[in-house]
């Protein structure tokens, strides 16, 4: 399949993002080495530290990318932006709260 993008819309998700990231890393590790993953988080104008958490993930993991909205536009807009910026041959959507 090549590159698989997982689009994750986020709004005030700082509390659940570490558990989400750990679970996705464990799940993707079970795939063959020939499969590459991109985790594309879309911060939908969060008022908490969601963006700081995403920046930390991106600084530690080359597979992590993020987009950040200036304000809350809604989940559908976040999904659309993620789909437009996804690089993968296959794209999946996941909620950050698992």
C-alpha cells in the first residue's frame, strides 16, 4: 500500500493525546516494514495545550505532521483540511479520544 495517512481532528484533546499516540504507535508497529504511516493531526482551534502536545510529537517522530486552525471551525472542516493535506495512498480518519 505504501504510505497510509491517519487524519486525526483534535479539539481540546491534550488529556487524551498521549494515550492515543501510544496506542497508534503500538498498532502501526504490527504492520509489515513495507507500510509507512503518516499521522496528520488537525488542531481545530483548541483552547488548551493540544497544539503544544502535537508540536512535541512532531519533534520526536518524523511520521507526525499537524495543521493548526486560528479558531474553531468544526470537526468537518478539520477532516476536510486533513484530507486535503494527506500524502498517503490510503487515508483513514480516527478520533483522538479513541
